[in-house]
């Protein structure tokens, strides 16, 4: 979709100009003298890339930061030069987000210093960082749902006149979205946008503020492969303009294709620094985890049992009232992992929600263990042994202000052994929490720590542990390895297979074709709310799945929904 922006940009690049000139040009533009009219054409005309001078942009020296019970940064040195992308790697909880939160002024380091463009900088707030041209797209987006794209982009700019000139702001947004091929409607409300579109807004926000130093914290964890490619093109263009980025990811292929240099953190310390061209995914995995990682899951033979989940002619609508599922027929047996492949937004979320009772169906029926559950409440469905690892883990998966232990007990608290009658047994809750923390290697100072203080990946491990632990019949897992480091991803995949071997039925939604082929027994491809193909995973090949995901039928024709 965004292909070509890089080469097109390079061809039009002007001779280097000073940063001052660029600023003046843009200020004029904000005053409305250029581009005129706000049309896409005018925006394109004002789209010449900025200059690309070399030099050191950021240097962090001896950064230390501790939280109760954790040394999150333990004397870290980091440098970032113009025109380069540094991949910051490490296991969940290694201290990546903490280090970057210090750079953007959200946290104060206990000691150490930061130099920006060669000068010592005191970064006490995100505003200070923004004034220095540093901006961050956070692991959890920070947009206001009920406001428009344009309003979100201008939100929080200090030197804004009392009433912001929204017409000028929209023109500038339009210009930037043309330049960087970040298509988004300035008047759309955030809640109307897909995750990928929301991320475009986050990036536009930084570009609007003239950020030169971009921190992208797991930006692709929630993106489709195509959107990740778009982002790669945007980052390459920024590099060409002399900007620089720190890119945090757990996906090794992206490290190889996005970055120039890698830095690996372990327990708050730098354990390796290399040129990307001098390393490979296996080497990086070893550096991060300290052991060999198998990229494939060992799996015994497929022995399906009785039918657990059955969907017949199921249809449902999405938030906007548009059809999301169109007459779906599917079944999952005991001892079977049914993998759902598809580009995000083709009905996967709605499928998981209708099965778990979170979304009503508009037609068709669902049964679990031969009992009709159509229209039943989520609680009734949980009671029939269904567990759900949801897509929006931050919103519905965990309660931030509650302890890790309470979050882990949330599913089982109504029954023995966690409670007797109406009385909750704290000792048992603690016991369960300790067992799950150990089993799933959740990095937390203690079971009493409020869960919001854990790293993103560790919160996710806690939700997984709770759901897998509470499941007795059907496990609905939506992108279960998103945001997990490679060691944890390996454990989760093994765990899914172990549950299947225990006789559970597993509905696994994933965008990772390799994951589906190696973990699932059967693969169904969803496209626009329909099943485009259904076959044994052993017969699946990535190209076939990819074509079906793009809406090509098995006979090679394009689908007409
Ligand atoms: N505000 C906070 N209060 C207490 N502890 C914190 C806070 N922020 C981070 N930590 C702790 O610091 C450590 C490093 O966390 P950080 O979020 O930097 O990890 P990360 O490398 O980004 O991991 P992930 O890949 O899971 O996102 C963790 O042990 C985490 O629990
Ligand atoms: Mg993080």
C-alpha cells in the first residue's frame, strides 16, 4: 500500500539545507502560505524530503534506574546517530521500555547523563523531550478515543494559540500523510480506526511535532504483515532525511529488515551490541535468552476426540454495524488445535467474541459440548469450561490497580480451592499465584505487586497463565504470542500443544503463518468474515495460506463478497 514512497522520495531529494531553514519553511506552511488549498496535490507538491546531515543525535551514559525490587537499568550506555535505526532487544522485563521512557522524560534516571546533539540535556517531561525533537510511540497507544485524528495530533502542543487553527493543522496533517504515505482521515474519530490506522496517527503526531529522534516501542506487535511493511517504508524515508529511530521489537525478521545496529539488554545491562549485518536471528535469540531457541514446536500425532465447539451459519456485525461474520461453519474437536489465519480485521476478533458470549450473533447457532450456547452470557460460557485470551489484553485482560495474585485468581475465585462459600481464601490465592508465576516465568517483584507495574510482556504472561489454568474444555486464544519475547513465545506454543494433548479443544487466532503451521492441526483462513479454505496443517504451505488471506479462492479466483 505504501510501497514506493522511499524511492520516489530519494529522486526528489534537494541539496542539504540547514535545520533552521527547514523549520522556517514549515512554520510558513502552518501559517497557511504553503501548501495552498489543502488538496492532496498541493500537499504532494510540498513534500520534498528534508536534509540528511550526519552526526551523533543521542548519547545516554551510565543510565541507572531502579524500581522497588528491580534494577531496571543498570548502567546503560546508548548512542544513536543520524540516519540510523537501532533495534533494542531483550526478554520481557529486560528494561527496554524503561530506558526509552527515561529518554522521553516519563521517568527520571537515578543517575547517568543524556546528551542530545552533543549537548547535555535535562529531560524532565515529555514536553522537554518534544522540544528536543524526541518522540515516542508507546507500547500502549496514548490517543483519546472520542477525539478526531486532527485533534489528537495537535493535543498537548505548548505554544499553540488559545484556539488551535484546526484548518491549518489539517492541511499539515494532509501534507505529512502524503509525504510519508500514512493515509488517514483527519476528521475520523480514533474509535473508528483500526489499530494500524491508530498507529499511523501516533506517527503523524510525532512528525507534526518535528521529531527527529523516534522511539517505536513494539510498533509492529499489533500490525499486520502488510502494515509492518508500510512502517518499514516510513522509517526508511525518515532515515534518508537524517532522522533516527530506536525500534523495540520481539520479531527477529523485523530486526533484520528494519535496523542498522542492534543492542541487546539483559536484566538492565547491555550484553551485546552489533551491526545488524554481523548477526542473524539465531544469534540474537541466544544473546537475549542465554540459551538456544528452537523455532519449531515438537508435536505428537493428531488424535481428535469428540466435537467440542460447533458453529453453524454464524453471522455477526462489528462496532460500526457492518457484517463481520457471514454464515460461518466451523468445528473444533477435543485434542485439536484449529488455527485461524487471516489479515487482522477479517472477523477474527468477532469470531472469538461470539464463541465466548461477548458479542451477540445475528444468525446461526453455536454449541459447546453439544449444549446450545447461542445467546448465553459470558459467565455461563466460562462455567462450561471456556477460557479466552483476548485481543485487547490491556483493556479487558487485566485490572492494573489489582495485584498480580488477584489478577491470576480472577477466573477461579468463585469456586474451591480459592474460596469456601462466600469467603475468599487469601492463602490459597497466594499459593495459586506463586505456582503460576513460577510455571509461566512471570517476572514480578512479588505476587502483591500491582500488575500495572510489570513490563508489557509480563502482564501478558499473567493473563495467559490465568486463562490456560482455568480452562477445562475450550481455549480461545487470540494472538497469544503477541508482545512476548522469543523464549516466552516458545513456552506458550509448547503450552498450547500440551493442552491439546490433555484433550482440550483450542481455537488459535494468529497472523503468524509459521506459528499456525507448526502449532495447529487444522487451519482455516478467514477473509471478510468467511472461511476461504480449511485444511490439515500438515498440507498447508505459507504461499497457499497467504493467497487465501488476500482473498484469492483455492482455485485462484478473487473472492466477491
Ligand atoms: N513504573 C514502574 N514501577 C515499578 N516497576 C516498574 C515500572 N516500570 C517498569 N518496572 C519494572 O522494570 C523492569 C523492566 O521493565 P520494562 O517495562 O522496561 O521491560 P521491557 O524490556 O520493556 O519488557 P517487555 O518486552 O515485556 O515490554 C520490569 O521488572 C518492570 O516490572
Ligand atoms: Mg516494554
